[in-house]
C-alpha cells in the first residue's frame, strides 16, 4: 500500500487557492480512478482505491497546512508503512506555473506543509512538486500563495490536474521519470 497525500487547507474559502493544488490533485485522482467513498480518518479525509495493481490511500489532512504531518504520520503508523511509501503533492514556488517535478527527499523551501511532514515522518518521502511560480518578491509570497487561481489560469489548471491523474499509474509503479515525461507531453511541454 502507498499513501498519497494532497496538501491543502480545509474549507470552501481555500478551495481555489494555489496552496490547495494538492487537494485538487487528490480529488482528481480519486475521480478518474474511481476510488471509494470519502471517509474521515487520520485527522483528515481518505479514499481508497487501486491504480493498476497498487493499492493507494489518498489522504487530505484536515489539520490545516502547518500541521499536515500529524495526519500523515498517523496514517503511516496505522498501516505500518515506511516514509518511502508516502507521496506528497504540493505547490512549489520555485517551479514555473503548471510544471510538474518529482523528487525524493530534499529541503522544505519554506513550505510549512512540507516542514510539518518532515517533522513527523522524516525527510525521505516522495514529493510531486506542482509549479505555481514566484510572485517576484518575498514580501508578496504569502498573499500570492493564499490567493485564488485567476480566471485565465483555470483551463491550464484543469489540464494539469487531468494530466497528473491520467499519468498517475507511473507514480504508482515508481517510474517517476516516465510520469514527469508523460505529464509534460500531455501539457504540450517537451522540456
């Protein structure tokens, strides 16, 4: 079993914020791959399903971003899994908007959800980094990250969510390079 975590903040007022792209991806994966009903567990919401032969627990922590690690750690301990069985989908300032990169381990780059996750389960979890771009100056970061996607960004956002969900089989198999390549191809970006 793998635990795939979408990072975000609970509540309708946060639904379309850049910081909630992890929640959006979890919902899209669940829809596209016919995951089971939403259940309350591990201080969040879970859905179980399969992608290919792999059993996946999707988790959306309801602890707010800054405490995401509590929820993730609880689920990991319950299923007796290792940090390497956890994949976290999150927004990334240091990537251009709608770019997708995968890596295992690394720093938190000031991301409070990643910082909390690292504090509770360690550093060597896989991260699916969803680019949101940088507003240009550090004083603008918080309002930008907590701002809603603009109307003009809705179509590229929908394309991104669909591409990540459609190519999720490669993540389930552990083929991160193929996942990144195929998502880029779907988005018309061969870089």
